[in-house]
C-alpha cells in the first residue's frame, strides 16, 4: 500500500501529560496543523512502564476527540529504565548488512535473550580502527508492546516507535541549523526523568536517561511544606494565591536544593562523555520539558553548570498559524512540545 510522504501524528506518552502534534511539510517549510495535551492521573506511567492501561487509553481517546484528530497512523516515543543503550563499534558494512552486524553485537552487549527485545542502531560520525561507532538501542518487546496496544486500542495505529532522545534530536536539527558545527547537550527535563542528548557536528553522539525529574521537586515541596501534590505542582511553577501561607522564598529554597542534586547527576553524565570523548566537550546546553517552567530550577541549573544554558524553542522554525495556536500559547506550550513535535516529523513512508 502506498502512503506517500504524509507526516505521522506525533504522540508523546509522558508520565504527567500526553501530548499530540501534527506537522505538515510544504515546499521545504514546516507548518503546525495541530497541538494539544491532556494530563493523566499520577502513577499511570511509572519509570517508562504503563501501570494503568485504562487511564492511559481513556486519556488518549479524550485528547484525540477533543482536538478532532482523526489520524489513522502515529509515531510514539518511549523512554525510561526499560530502554538500554550501549556505545559499540560495528564493522563498516552496507545498509543491507548493517542489521545482521548489529545483531551480533546486540547478543554480546544486551543482557536479554535477543528474541525478547527490539533493537536498532544509531550511527555516529566517528570511525575507530575502521569500525563505525554506533549507539545500540534495545527495549523489551513486552514494554514496547504495552504502548503499541494501548494506542491501537484508542483507534490510531503506531507506525513508528522511537526513543524520546531521537525525537528531541530531530526537532533540534530543524530549529537550530546554526548549531550544526557545535557540540551541544539537550536536557529534556520531564516529570520522572531527564533525557540527556549530546549532538556534535549534526550527529547524535551520546544519550542517557537520568531517572530523576520534576516529580522529585514536587514530592520534596509536599514533604517539607506539608501541602498536597497538586498544590506543590502549582507552587513549583511559581503560582501563589492570595492568602497562601506558603512564602515564595520557602518554595525557592526547596526547589534550589533538589535542583542542585539533579544538576550533579547531569554533570556526571557530561563528565562521562568528556572522559570517553577527550577530543570533544559540551559547549552549550539547551533545556526543555515541563520542569523548566520553574524559574528557580532554571536559574540554579544555569548558575551550577559552567556552560551557557538556553531554553529550547521547538517552534522556532515551524510556522504556527494563529488559528492553531496563539502567540501566547506558543510561548506557554514550548516547554512541553519538543518530543511530540519531533515524533511528528516522521513520515509514513519512513516508518
């Protein structure tokens, strides 16, 4: 069956929000056709695994109906502790032989039966001793199957499954071509994890999921200031109501304390990358994700890293008609849109 080059609907199935995006490419330019999101109950997705398929399925159906998204095919992203990645060297072979060469390495490096996993390889631009440096990516078939099933049950068929890291790299490449010759790190700071993606000379060189995120800040605000999780979420984002007994500086102190620990985790990832790539180093950091709404968090991150930090704008080179999103909405939603937009760049004929 011929699908043409129609873009897939991008579905970002996060642990706090589900985001959907549709993009159209026309005459070399990208246009946003739809963007929407919906919150899901706490603990519906934990560490990248679906714990409540009913709640997830219901949320997807509600979002698709509300945004009038009638797409038949989509691209979904997965992340979390169920994703394994290893940097390996693979013999230089043609595209047709690459899968078999990768399979040999996967059987050596992945601690699961090869029949129980899906795997793929992401070629970097580095060649060592005549062998390509490749990022081997693997995920258990049961974990991937859970996501495919819950989305399929909502009426849209996943044609592409990729990791959040590559979706982020995709949207960065579209929006920041001027950074192609620089080594940059992108931090997608979500509710339960931080995707760390390092891109050098336009190629993904390294990625790692740090299993800490904005929920750790929220939980600490809840514990220290004796408030509900929902109230703590609002306080973290800087919202305060009249008569609120919690002072802004109390919240800022908690956020800064937890942020320092999160920054330390990220710094260790950077150090590892530099140690294994002594000829290279991160020159600039772009940040995205729901946690970046916290001014205190972003300020702590910027002051703790001895590297320039900038907020990533996933709409920077995407034309957004006013009837799709207003200027205010583009600004308000930019911190949560990166992964879904990166997934929406995938075409049906690439799946």
